[in-house]
C-alpha cells in the first residue's frame, strides 16, 4: 500500500504557487488579469498561488502560456525556490521519498 505523501505534495504545490505568483508579478499582472488570461477566477488563481489547490499539467501549461514563460524556466525557478541546484536534485529527493511505491502502483493526489 502506498505511503500517503500529502505533506510532500503540499510543499510542491506551495513552491509551484510561489513561482507562479513571482512570475505573475514580474509581468505586472494582477491575479484578476491572470485569471482573465486563463479563464479562471481571481479566487482560483489565489488558491493555486497559495498551494491550496493542485495544479494539473493542462492548467500549468495554460498559466505558463499566459505568463509567456517556458516550462524549463518554471522548473528552474522551482529549483531556486526549493533550494536545489538543478532539476536532478529535486527529482532525486522526490524519488527517494516515493521509493516505497511499487512500479505498478499509481498515485493520485486529491
């Protein structure tokens, strides 16, 4: 049975949200403006930026397009925010935390 990693998931969501907020502010956009560009409400943007809601890949791509940011730049900013020197460090930590999973098990976060 998989170990529940809600804490780790929350940390990732908070880091992703902090990066989105930082990128949004760099573009001088309000949460409302980003919401209009992505079809989301300002409240939804705020929840994603706080890490309260989980980002789907489709939503992340829509946000990155609205912010004119590449996935590579986003991941680079995530590494900086989390204190890693590169993506391999971030992924290796995540992999170690999930080493108790079997390859045939699928994990869904809600």
